[in-house]
């Protein structure tokens, strides 16, 4: 709620401090005293357009400061902190100034902010009803929200279920749309991947196979030359012919010659050892050549044509998926994984289709529940508001809450419209288009009084909500403002004593006219001062005995309400 507002050099107000409390606060004063400037000051704090003409004559700038006390977890405080402001113990300070040159500055929580931020905060701080169409319920969405709050816990639970299923349905349909949109590309990709896998699997290449085949092809191409050379080398090392000396035999003979004399010279013993080792190595080489010849005979079973054919197949794969055989094998592995994913996407598509259908059915089910609860609440709320209007000098008028079907959204299928039937048999029309300024304020008062029992309302400010009424109707206005103030802070600018008598706090704008200046300030009235003020409002004579007697009677009535 608003704790206080300080005003300096705004219009006729040189300096004023307005202390507000809980309950109902009324603001009164003579015509032209400056009551409008109080609302202008509040408007500046709430982000309204700054007008340099409002700066008090002879001064450089006008300034306004407001202090609110809010719950420590209020979203408004979080928003201000996010903007760099400081809010301690639930206290929010807002500042606004405007210079004669038209420059405007705004601050929230001690930090400079755009005026637009103040306007954003205003929606959560204050609701103003006056001689304009500043309706809290001016939009269909706001009217739906008000009706939903009035409908209570049953609708809140149904809304929670509806929105959960609506979100799941939207998610499933979005995923389905994404998969379907990629369907053509997906089919082409499947064909390409399957062709690649089939081509590679038909050949079944092995890592390093292309190198081995190249070597084998080289051997087969020169097989006869290789055979002759290997046979000759083997014969030179080890021959079975009795009349031919081979290398192994000649090394053996050399070793034996030296062995006979090595005992006479130790240096020759070393040579004997080396010749013996050389003989072992020559035998190994001969054995290896013999094995090679056996392998060469085995290779000859494969034709050069078959090897070259195999190499051609591998070359084709490497040109398509290479450049190396390792790349071909890697491509096969990746293609296999991707095919598995795409095959699973078929199953995913079926599963998503089933989920979307199931969730849509639940959306329809809970949507119907929401509509039924809203129609029931609309009938009750419109009846209660119509009853309130009868006591506010609008007998014969009735409020109609129309619940019609519209496109599906995350709040259901319903569009809500608050309509006024000005008299029995008249065509219901939107409230803002079918009521005068004073009637509009009274209609909103009736709506707020009823809704106040269903929600924690913010601060309400009514500007001459009593316009066009008097007598008993004015007393009913006062009673309803008092009733609304039981659950919210209510500030009312009024010219009727019947309304002011119900206030918990009474502020008066005082105007002083001098030869060279006119200045106004604001004071909080005591009981006796209230009697005088009400007497002035009743008769124009603050010291009239009859008027003061009537004023005391009204104050007693207000105190007992």
C-alpha cells in the first residue's frame, strides 16, 4: 500500500506531504484547491506522461516521491532489484521530476530508470478509476482473469490440469511438425545411406587390405623372375648337388681349417666363433627362402586377374567414400548408426502421434470444464454486481458477463466480455462504451467491491466516483467504498460529505490566495476539523450549527459501517 507521497512545486501545490494509512482515505477541498494535482502527482509516479506546464510558476522543476510498503516477496520488488534498485524490508521508493524545459527523470529504489518501468510497476501497485476509461478490466484477458479469480479454487485446479495438457499437446505437435517438415529430406537420406551400406557390405573390406593386395599384385606380375632368383639364391646358399659347393659348405670348411690351429692363436678362436654364427645365419636365410618359395607356390593358386578385380572393387569404394580404406570403414560405421536413428524416428513419429492425440483429448475435456465453471461463475458474478449497481443509483441497469467460444489458447476456448445493459430490454454493450464518466466509476466500484472478496486487491483510487449522485445513493457509495477498504487500501477524491463521512483517514487540500500567489497544501483532519469540513461540504458554511449537527450524524453513520 501507499505509505506517503511528497509533492513539491507541482501546480498550485508548493509543498505537501500526504500520509496514507490502511482502509479508506478521502481527499476533499474546495473547487480549484488542487485535488487534481494530487492525482497528477500520483500519475507521474506511475509513469504517466510528464507535462512541463504542471511545474509551479517561478520554479525550475516539480518533483514527486512516493513510498510503498509491500510484501517482501512481491514481484514488483524483484523487478526493481533487477533494474538495479534497492528495496529493503518491503519498502519501495519511487521518484519523478519534470523541468520547465520538459525534461523528465524517474527513479525506483534509488536508481534512475526509464519512465516506462514506472508504468510497468503501476499495473501491480495502483488501480485508478476516474472520469476516463482507465479500466483495470478494459481488456478481454483482464476480464477473463477477474472472472477466473472469482470462480475460485475449482477453476484454478481445472486451469492447472488444462495448461499442463495443453503444453504437452503443443510440444508433441511441434515435434511432429518438425519431423514431418523434414520427411522428404529424411526419405532421400535413407535411400542414400542404405545404398552406401549395401555397397560397402557387398565388398566387406578389411583394414589395410588395399596395401596387402598391392604387394600381392606386384609379386604375381613378376612371379617367374622372383622364383628363378630365389631358387638361385637358395642353391648358392644350400644345394643338394654333390658336385657343387654352396656357401654354407664353404663357410663350414673355413671354420674347420681354423679350428685345427686356433689353439695356437687366441685371435683365430674369435674368427672361428664368427664363422660358426655366420653358418647359423646362412642356414636361417636358406630356410626362409625355402619357405618363401612355398608361399610363392601358394600365391600362384590366386590369379593376377582375381587380385586386380578385388583391388578395383576397393578402389571404387575409396573413390566414393574415401580417399582411404579407413575412411570407407568409418563411413560404414556412421551410416549404420544414422540408419538406426532414422529407423527409431519412425517409431518416434508413431509415439508422438499417439501422445498428441491423447493430450488433445484431455485439452478438450478440461477446456469444457473451464467453460462450464466460467459460465456458472459469470451468472453469479453478474447477479452480484447488478445488485450492487441498484444501490449506486443505477437501478434498472445490469451487468452481463458474456462467455463465448473462441480459438483455443493456453487459457481455454473462452472469450470474456463485461457488458452493461443500461435498462431492461436494452442491448448489452461494452461497459466503457455504454456508461458516462460517473457511471463508469460506479460500475467499476461495484465490480471491485464484489471481486475484493475473491482476491488480494492493490490500492484503489477513485476520482469523484460519486459524480451525479446524492442523498441516499451517495451514502450507499460511501458504504461500498468502506466495504472495499476492508480488504484493500482505498483513496477517494470526493465532493460529497455522505461519502467522506465513511473515511478512516480524511485529508483536505487547503488553498491560500495572496496578492501575488496562490498556494495549496494538504493537511490531515482531526475529528472536529472533519465536522467543519463535512459541514462546509453540506452547506458551504463550515460554522453552521445545523450543518455541523448533520455532519456529526454522518460521521456516526460512517463509524458504525
